[in-house]
C-alpha cells in the first residue's frame, strides 16, 4: 500500500481530543465532509478506509517509547533537553504534561475517529466488497485501541460514532477490561471477514487479525484464548521465518513471508516538522540515525534511541541476530576503507538500532530525516511463535510445543536448542523475546505485563509506571471529570 495510500482527509480535526494541532481554536472550517455529502459511493468508503490507515504511520512514537522506557535503550539525542518528553520517559520522570504522550493520545484517537466514521455510516448504501472494508476498519480500530490501552490503561471508549465537544463531556473512562473486550469483538469480526491474502499489499489479513487477537489475550494473561488464536495464525501455513535475518529489515525485503502485519512508509513525498502526523515516511528511522555521520552505507540522523550495554550483553555468543540488531559504530568505523566520521550524541553508548537506521540507498525527498521508506514490522512470525510459546507454557497447556516454537526461533539465530520446562522455559522465552525483538518497541510492555518492570527499569515505581499519565490538557478539554492515573 506504500505509494498508494495517500493522505485523504475524511474528518475535520474538530477538537483536541482527536486533534492535529492546537490551531483548532476559533477557526471555522471552509468546508465540512459529513454523512450528508459523503458515503454515497463505494469509492467514498474506500477513501475513508485509506484515511483510517493513514494514522498507522503516526504510531512511530509508540514504538520509540516501547524501547526508550525500558532497559533496552536510552533516549539519546543532542543533549539532555533534546525532545525533553522522551528524556523524561527514559528517566521515569514523565508527568501529565508531555507532548509525546499527548501526540500518541491524539493521533491514535484520530485513527479511531476515522474508523468510527465508517461504521457510523456503514448502512448508508450497499455494495459488493463492503464487508471487506468494514473488516479492515474493525482491525484498525482494534489496533489503535490496543496501542492506547497498553499505554494509558482505562480509556474513553467510543464506538461507531465520532466524538463531539458536546458529547465528550459525558463520556467516562471505561475500565481497560471493557476496552479489551471491544478490541476482541472487532478482531473476531475481522477474522471472520478477512481473507488470508491481502486485498492489496500492506492491507490487513485474517492472519494479522488472529495474531493481534492472540496478543490481546496474552496481555490479559488469558493463555488458553491466546494460544488458540496464535496457533490458528500458525496453522494458516502462509507465514514462515525469513531465512536471512541479516537482511530482514532492509527495504528490499519488506512484506516478506515473515511479515504478519507491516506498516507501510514511503520516501516519495517531502515532509516537515510542522505536521509529523502527516508524514508518509518513518520518522523514527531518521531520529535513530548516527549524528553528524559521514561515510558509506548509512545516512545522518539525530542519535536517539541508543541501545544500552545491558541489551548488548543479553545476546549469546554466536547469535546471528546481533549485528543486524546492534550497530557498533566504533568497530564499523575502523573496518571501512572509506573514512567514517560522526558526532557522539548525548548518552552515547557506541551502539545504534541497526534495524531502523537511515541508509544512504533509502534517501528520498526532504526533509530526509523524516522520510525514510523503511516499513515497521508491527507483527512478525517470530513474534507469533514466541507469543504462542509463552501462552502454551505460562498457561500450563503444552511445554513440549512451546519449546518447539522457541527452538524454531533459536535455530534461525544459529543457537543451540534448549530442553526446558516450567519456569525455566518461561524465563528462556522472555529472554528470547528481548533479543529477537530488540529495537522493535515491545520490551517495556513485555516487562510490565509479566511483572518484571520494577526489577529491570531504573526509576520504575510499581503501582505508577505500569501505565503513562493521561495528557492533562485532554482531561481539561474533555470536561468529563476523568481521574488521572494513580500517582501522577
């Protein structure tokens, strides 16, 4: 869908809750698209769906904090005040005034609003292929809500209609259990109505819906339900581990056999910092890049999200995943025929996220720091195998099968096969998740949901940091009396 999914505005940014910026105040829109003059043709529904997909590209911040808030990476950047919101999250001193958290809230709810707009008008006309569109919209709504609930906990749950200023003040935060129930409902609908093969490259499939359904159950410690959905994903027979991990994260190997759900990016449009949610490129890649870099292979970046020594030490000797995951800049610089120069950024560790780093061959239109075409592998088959292994093991369902899934992942990494059961197997699976998925934004949430965050993240306060604070401005603007998350 990269190069085809262009930004189509299907709703006006009516309020900060779903906002694009703070410029909504006292501005009368020149035109309004509403149900009276829209959804009159199949193409209208298709275009609205494209608009709903568009906000996926803004989820790069969610990926960032999944590592920066954990023991995997440090915020980095130029200095201690460079993107201060990320520095605060890294140090576990974030509060309710944090522009990165507000962006997540606003942008994910913007995606939800666009899916709700489709469902609000789902019965206006009938046409062949409508169920496919609704199923994809259901998956997207589930995905956006999943991203929000794992970050903020209890949420205002809005379904099948767009929020308005008038209605927002009467909407309370629903318990996260109810949010998960809605996510499951949407995903079950998507599973029933999506095909195994995508309608178009980059669109969601039955396998993606099953995998996210399994993940949703796993985050609730519903191991039997999780293993059922994840084993159904495996049984589809359309996914496998890509044979060359060293090239798995290059642009030429996007949407390969390991990709269960992949967020599409493009470098064919320019971009600017004034509207980061409008950018078609992967913003995180440029920020992960080597500051002041000159040399072969890579391109300049802002040196954020730098891996820690602790993550480096987590890899076993001989693990084929190490070099594709961790770029040791000092070793690289001394082994090149061409001169390599770079600037050491704030919290320089000597390491960079090799999976999502700008490469010279991917440079497109400016600002080049914002327009990487590198797709985000949101759900990989390796993740599915490890989630299935965890569910089977922690649920006391089948340690033998869990071990076989774990060893499939280790085999590709050229590591010895393990023979474990019980808690020892649990520990091995969780360790494997860390190194297999390093740099992909899962670590913090894995630590939280398994109760290991306080023991592994410096500054983490149990009973507080399991979730992030609701942006205070959203509480104030809603006027619904939302209670802030505990201890913020």
